[in-house]
């Protein structure tokens, strides 16, 4: 009986520790304070691509080196 309670308690403590590790690793790093941001921040994927995100309502540009979508 006592060993069963110890096993169940150990499993619960282990799960809580695992949850704490996951939460701490998934937290976003604070680069600036909340009130100190100046203007909208460009997402990293847009900066890496070298062009803005396409507008859904504008006409598609045909001067691209990408392959067209197959339908």
C-alpha cells in the first residue's frame, strides 16, 4: 500500500517537473520591455524571404522565379 502511494506520488511529481521544464523552454525571450516597442515588428520569415507577404486582393505578379501552383 505504501509503495503504491510512493509510486503514484513520484509519477505525479515527475509529471509536474516535466510540465515546468516544457513551460520554461517554450517561453518567448523578452528582447524589449512591453512599452518600449516602436512600431510594428516585421516577422522573421518576411525578412528572410526578402519580399513582403503577398496581398490576397491584388493581381498576381508574373515576374517571379517560383514554379506556378499545379491545380
